[in-house]
C-alpha cells in the first residue's frame, strides 16, 4: 500500500483511478485496505476520484455482455493468442484500451465520482451529496446509493429535463450511471414526478 501511495504521489496532479467494475469491486477494496494500513489520509490526498469503464461501455453498447474476456474475444483480433494473459493487471488495461479504441467508446464528464462522494457512499454519509441530490434522498425519492451514482449530473440539469422533456430523455441520461435500464426508468419516473409536483 505504501508503494502505491508513493506512485500516486509521483504525479504532478491528483489522479482518477479507473477500473472495470471498479465501483462494485476494486475501489471499495482499495479504500478499505488503505484504511487498514493507516494510509487513508495520504491516499486521499493523491487522488481526485474514481471511474468505472462499465459506465461508458454500457452507454455505447447497451446489449453487449461486458465481461472483459467476452469483450476481448468479440473485439480484439487474434484474441486466442492473448487470452491466457487475461486478469493480469497490465494486460487487462491494454485489453480495455483496445476495446475503447476499436468501438469508439469515450467517457463523459458524468462518468467520474469525486473521492469524497465515493468514500461517503461507503459510510452512508448524506452530507457529501450536492444539496439537490441530498433533497431527493431526504424526501424519499431515491436511495442514498442511487444518489451517489447520479450525483455528478448537476441538479439543475435533472430538474430541467424533468420539467421540460420526456421521461425517455431523463432515462437516457441516467441509464449509464445506474447500469440497468429498468432501474434508470424507475428512478427517472420518480424524480420527474417529484419535480413536476414541487417548485
């Protein structure tokens, strides 16, 4: 853990840590291990936040199975020559970069979670949420976990879409952040109803 902190500190700017399914696996484990090693504060000073490659992939290829080996097999020529290296760190990064390039996958500004929000999510601390998103939780519109997933979308944009656009538009915006289309549709419907009924 100390070696990783040294590596992070070697960069001139704070970094964003990206992993495939990082939100559900890598990032929480890393945060807990840093805390156990007594390095939580040092670690947090070196990072800006986190992102998950699943988010832009789901937006770009909503019907595609997103397991890394499946993506490699489908999109990387000569995959059979490489697959034995799957699930080693550098190879997985290479594989993901190849898939992103070949399928023209890009991140949006909403695909990144600030460290304070991600860590606050683990501790269920609503004070880390932007006021508009905190209000959605306080009024029972969405759960705390959902609010942390969509909190990078400005409240004003959510309000604008809720009051001036269709349910489909709001769902399209939130879908990549919450992964499942059925969940996004349900959440969007509740948020839209809330803002249509509250000034």
